[in-house]
C-alpha cells in the first residue's frame, strides 16, 4: 500500500510531504496505481523546483518506494497550488482504486 502524508503547520500551510510504499495493485512494471502516484509526485517535485523559488530537500529510497520532501519555510502561493494539484490527483486515484492501494494522511507539525 502507498501511504502519502502531507505535513502542514498550525496555520495550515504546507511544510512537506512523504510518500512511501508500493500499491500492490499489479506485478512490478504493470502496476498502474504505482505508476500514476509516482508520476504525480515526481512531476510535482520537479515543477516546484523549476517554477518556484522554494528551498527544499528531497530524499528518495528506491527499494522502499519512499520520497520525503521538506520545505525550509511554509510554501509560497505557487508551490501551494502545485501541491494542491498533487492532492487532487492522489485523491482521484484513491477514489478510483480505494484505500486498499493508497491512503492519504494529513499531519500538523
């Protein structure tokens, strides 16, 4: 199962996100849930890097399917919009394929 966790501060501003696991929807290389989530997450990270001036760290662990993104400060309007778009996509996948394969969590930090 893929677990995506979105971190927000006490004001509701995004400060990071994690995504870990494999969906298990199908065999490796054929898992459309994993492929969809991966495409959304990596596109979001790349878009934030290219189109905003956010300072952040991104660490990946291929063997566990983990990516961890942390922003130095709460994100700007543009980065917030990109993360909102990520969430829209992840929620769409979750609705289509149920929580058996992906869960979304929100944590205040």
